[in-house]
């Protein structure tokens, strides 16, 4: 039976050729989640990221003094990388953590540059050879001056005493206002990878395959001498109550958003200098693509048992396409699948309610196939075989979705010439009707060399 949610996207033969400027892809890394990290932990992350085509980490740095020790550990670990490994670091100061109200905050920021400016692993802009410094937020930071423009100009002046820098912050304001901050050397559109404009009242035709068009507004207000940094992210769910960070919402990240966003930025790569993948380890917002390690920000209830490393492998294919301007040849049959753990309208006994915008998501599994030749796909949600969906797909990349079944699991099998060439059966996954907590995170799995790349999910239910 052909799935009503079938939408194939075959390998694109077009090559997005462009100029010779090299493209770079960074992963946003939350230093605030590394309190127990050792240099060995850092080294494992650096090697894993580099092996999956990532050029460096954008290190999100907050106000806590201990974070400087972890950053220094990170740089020490990088000194153990091989000489031919070009992994770099971009400092990204979190201005929701660093107040930015006085000149003392400039001292906090400049202290990092004083320690690290001349380290060979610091990322320098390929055009200017200046150190790239980014920031998360900062549109309300005046650093003791009378306005935003004067404040950031003063910050840059103080940083340039140490080393010349290019400032590329992610301000959360109308991009038309960026022109008044003449000292910044580029714009980072942090929210570009999520349809943040959607609400439960949005029409269904706007919700499905939602537009991601905010980059164009930023690019319209970009000076010719400025760089543009775009965001790519696979998911978004955060679940903190009023007694904590009071963040409890989702963005619609259905419709293979991770892949659709990559396809979009690859097509517009001539307008993009850098990509930040959000994120490597932001567990609190559920968009991590790296391993779960370190110190979680009280997100264990929706993160533990939900690994996302299969996304890291998927990400590497599109990173290569973005850098090269041509999609790599598919040489292996691979199945990727991700799904939430319970009905979107499930009732729980926890005090924190369902996240805002929960109505926007659908109770579906999302499947991405890499096929070296035409194949047959069978999708199961039970062991009985009564609910098998069988679909023929062509060579290339195909996106599928299929309904989840309460009490059921997931099994996706790829056949060719009556032989199984790839299979993914996420062990321990079960789609719940009455979970213990609201969890709009996803379990992510992939096949590996014809067998399922299995990750045991330990779903902690609060009965």
C-alpha cells in the first residue's frame, strides 16, 4: 500500500556552482553544559565533529567564571589533533547570560580574547584574516554607552586593541535596524531554520512544509562588505516551567525540516559565507546532534534515552554538498528515521503543561532514504505485519512519512531484488498514549551497513 504521505525527492543532478570562496560550517556548542568535561571529553567531541565534516565549534560562552577553564581545556585538547586537522573555534558570547550593561562586561569578553587571540585554532575570516567573534542576542546591550551602536562600537574598539576582529552577532531585532550598528561586520540569522512565525491559528496550508524565508529579509539589509551567517537546525522543543527558565514551547520541525533547510541553504550558497548548525549540545532545546554528555541544564526528563547522533551522520552529507556546491554521490543504502514518543495531545500528571504550539506538530514518523538504485520500502509499526506500508522509491534521496500507532514501534526495511539491503528497528521505541511527562523531543535512528544502527531508548515514565 502506498503511503498517503509519500513525497520523493530524488538526487538532484544540478550542481550549484559558484565562486571560489571557501565555505565553512560550524556547530553551536554550549560551554555551559560542560562543567564536568575533561580534556578527553573535549578531544572526543573535536574528533567526532571533524570526522563528520564540521569545520569548528562556535563556543557559546556565558558569564560563569568556570566556563573559562572549560574553554581553555577545549583549546588544550585541540593541540592534540593531528597537524592536518584544520578544526577551528569561533567565540560566541551569550548576551542573555552576560549582562552587557557596563564596561565591566567588556572586560569579561576581552579576557577571553587576551588568552586566545593568537592561538592557531582561532578562526579567522578568509577574506579579512581577522578573528571572527559572534554573539547570541545583544540587541539590548549598550556596555555603558548611550545606545546600541555606540556600545558595540566601543566593545569592538577594545577587542581590536588585542587583535583585529570581525563582529558577526545574532541580534533579535528587525534586520533593517542593523544598519545603525555600523561596526558589525556581518549578520547571523539565528532563527532562520525554524518557522517561528507559525501559531496554532495558522492555516493548514501554511503549516505543512512551512516557509523558511527570513534569510531574504536579512540579506536585503546586508552591506556589500558584510558577511552572512545562516542557521541550520533539526528540531526545537523546550520544557521549563515558571519556577525555572519559564521556556515551554515547540516550533514545527515536522516535514523533514532538517533536510529541507539544508536543501534550501545549498541552493542559496552563493549568498552565505558561514553556516552554524544549531546545535551540538543544547539539550534544553532538543536540537543537539552530538552525543549526550556533560551536565544537562535540567533537561534529563526529555533528553535521556533520546540520542540524536544519526542526525550528525545525515548532516555530514549536506555539509559536503554545501561546501563543494554539488551533492556527493550516494554509495550506500541508508535509512534515517525520527519520531516523537507519544501522542501530541497526551495527558500527563506533570505540573508543567503541554508546550505552547503543541497543536502544530503531527503524530508521524519522518523517514529519509539514501538509495543507490530503485528499491522497495516496507514500514511497520507492529510485529504482526498487519499494518505494513509498502512503497517503491527511485535512486537518490527520498523523504517519506507514516502515521505512528499507539503502543507500536518502528521498523523500516529497504529491499532490492528480494534481499534486505538496509533495515532500521529502533530497539526500545514505543509510541505512548499516556506518558509520564510531556516530551516533544525525538528518537533518531539510522541503519548501518544493512543492519539497524540501534540505540536503546530508556523512556522514563512517571507512573
